[in-house]
C-alpha cells in the first residue's frame, strides 16, 4: 500500500491543533504507515460522544491511520527523559502519532493519538508498531482507571492491523487510539532545557499554562505557579494510585504527564498481597519503581521539572535554585495530605484525629504480616465483615469509628465508594490477552471490561473477577511491549 492511499477524508471532526502551531522544534510532521488489513476490536462509543464524534463514523481505516480525518495535523512530539535514572536527551514519539486536538462537549481540549501507527523520526531504529497484547492491556487498564475515578488517558479505539510485529516472539499487530488532556511530559521540558532553547521553553510554559492551568495567566511568577500546580496534581495522582494498589512500573520522566494524568500503561499491574516492595516490571531489576517508591520517584521527577524552569523562576540562578529546592522539599507534605485524606475515606472516616496516620499504618502492617490481599481485604471490611488477618487491629478501628460523626451505615457506604470490588487482576488480564492473541477470542476482553466499568458495585456472577490469583500464579511479571 502506497503512502498516497492515505486520504484527507472521513467523518467531520472539529480539530483545533494548538500544539501543532507551536514552534517547529517541538514536533515533526509525520503520517501513519498504512497497513494491509485493519479490523476493529472495540470502539468506545461513550467516549466518542463525549468528544463530539459520531462513533458510527469511526472505521477500521481510521483506527489504524490508513484514513486521516479532515482537519487533522499528524505530528510526532519531541521529548527527552530520564529512564531508570539515566538521561536520554532525545526520545520523542517513536511509535505514536498525534492526529490533533478537539474540544469536547464540556469545552475541554483533548488530544487524539494513534499508538502503534508506524515509525517516526524518533523511532531510533524501532518499527513504530504495537503488539495486540499491550494494546488490549492499555485499553482495559486505562478505562478501568477512569472508572475508578483516577485521572488517566483514555482509550477510544483498538484495532488489529493484519500484520505481524516481531518482539520476543512473532505477534499480531494492533493500534490503540488514545485520548488525553495532552501528551506533554516532564521530558518535553527536558528536551528544550538540555538544548538551552529558552525560546521554545517559554512557548511551552505558556502553552501548558493556557491549556491546563489558565488561572496562572497574568500572575507574578507563572513558572513557579506551574511548578506548584504540577506538584499538587502529581501528589494527588500518585496517592490515588497507591490507594488502589496500582504500580505504574515505568515512572520515567518521559512517562510523567504535566496534566496530572496516568499515562503510558506499559509494565503496569495491580498489587495482590500487600507488600510495599512489590515490583512487577521485568525491566525494573532494582525496584526503583516499586509500589512504595512511587511517591519519592514522583518527587525526583518533579525536581527534574524544576531544573528546567530555573531560568524562569528568578533572574538570579542562585535564588531560582533556592526557590525550586524549597518547593521540591515540600512535596512529601503535599503528598501526605492527599494520601491521608484518601486512606481516611478507605476506613470510613470523615473527621481527622492526630492518631489516624498510626491507625492506617497499623492496618497496612497487619495486611503485610498476613500477606492479605490488599483489594479484597479492604472490600471485605467495607461490606461489614471482619477479616481474620485484622483481628488485632479491629478494636482500635471500631473505637475510632465511634468517635466519627457519621453513623455505621454511612461509614460503610463511604468505604464501598472508595474500596473497589474489582480491579484489573493481573492473572485475568493475562488470560484475556492470551485468548485474543492465541485464538482471536475477544469475549474475555469484553466481559472483563464490562465488570471493570462499575468497580465499586457488587455484580452478580462477577465474583471470579474479585478473586486474587492462586499462589501458583506468583510471582507475576510484566513487560513493556515496545
């Protein structure tokens, strides 16, 4: 199929491509590479309506990039990043192509991006493609995170390409259509800072403020306000992750969105038995991104963002460093506020007492000692049952609940609203992927997706999705899929 088979046709999508209008150093124009036999797996009709797009017009050809809708301005974005602590000055979208931006029905600006649509100038000898398994994982887990109430990129479409990709094995190819508030990362700022391109950095700062934090426009020090807002957004996000046992797995600076959304579901997974040292990623040999390390890594990543902003924080570099250091050192307190508020709700509390932190830590210690399942234990507690693993902790909890202004039923209702019955259990995700890859059977994907769309409600017949894996299924390992 020749490049000329890509046509500027398709359903009317009201693109307004503000990032493509920024200075040329920030991106390169690139078209998706056509594929031979595209086939739709799933269209997220509800999200399409939210974006103001008719889902009936979302065809297989659009889902893989064979057909580019009118008004799109396909680009690959430039960024750098620290990967497992090692700085790489040029990364960029090596297998993702940003079609453009739309204003959704609520007036929010949203990116529409194809992931796995072929090589770009940033591919670094890669094929620019995605395998079916990682595409289904990201579709399912990102939509599950949205249903859990956690800021995240979304999945609009998934499609197979009819072609093979070559990784550790020969696998079916696929493309994910991803939606995000933006795809701007800490690494985007690093790309220009390492090149001492202050002009592009200034344009990027202005763009991010206008797009994500417009309340900062016209303030005395907008760059400092930007750092403060991104810090708070990331603190809130990571606190939400740990409250559902989510482990991102690859918290590199190029995978950290300045919009405060979860982005790039590579070797991600959900913790089963509670253990702060839990690591799933096969490439995280030293546990840099383990469950308990996610908050300090977020702080480390934010320090890298602060470094890129020094020239805009104060005219004196010494004073700029002092200001940035002070801000970054304040991150643990910001994170602790979000974490404690979330865990108070998880044990049924709306009031605050000085001893709440110790009470919550004692709960986590009890779960770790018993190797109790994190999600199931908290959900059991939310249903008014008392897990045996918590026998020594329960009297202190009951005494604390008695001092809270809510009644018992209100307390349990609060707990059920924040302690999910269903998460994307890792063994279930693998079963789903296996069925699709080995047998082209998408029924397990559809069934699991349906359950995960209402994670806080008990669903008759869905009990198997709440069960932890057998001991024989551990240890579980995840892979990037790049």
